[in-house]
C-alpha cells in the first residue's frame, strides 16, 4: 500500500439522535411513541447499526426512567455502542443518571460519524 493511501475503516451505520422524540411539532407524546417504536424496531432487526449517538435532548433517552431504556439495553446486548454526549448530560444535570450506554466526548462522537459508512440523523 502506498504511503499516502487512505485506509478506510468500515464503521457501518450509525444513528444520530439529537432529540428524545421523533418529529417536530406540539405533539410530544406522539414523538415519544415514534422514538420508542423506532428503537424497538431497530433492536429487533439485524440492521447493521454499529452505534447510536445521543446529543442534546437525545441523551434523555439513556437515563434512569427513560421509556426506551429497555430498547437501548437490548441494542447494547446486540453489540451496538450507545454513546451519550458528556457535555449535554452535564448541562442537563443528568450525568449521574445515565443507565444505558456510556458518557462520551465530542471527539469520540465526531470520530464515529466520520468513520461510519452511513449516518442516519433523526
């Protein structure tokens, strides 16, 4: 391999969740239900998802009493990395409440996105 050749490390698919709901609008209950159904569906598939990246209000999905905690733990059991933004957790005062995944940094989250073959952002 030539010295200047880039080595491609396959990162599969990563899902970026910047919110604790899917969609926009005033109906948070519907958005919450859609998020739960999405994660449940992903957890039940052989989807090729390698990581789920949580930022902003998305970190609320990985804390104690989250309505999708079971789905996130099931994904982890299948080998999917769940990374929650440490800055977001700290700002929302949730760092000590994380119950799925691990606290991560902007460097690690950005690296996962850049190495991925595909990033799905919801």
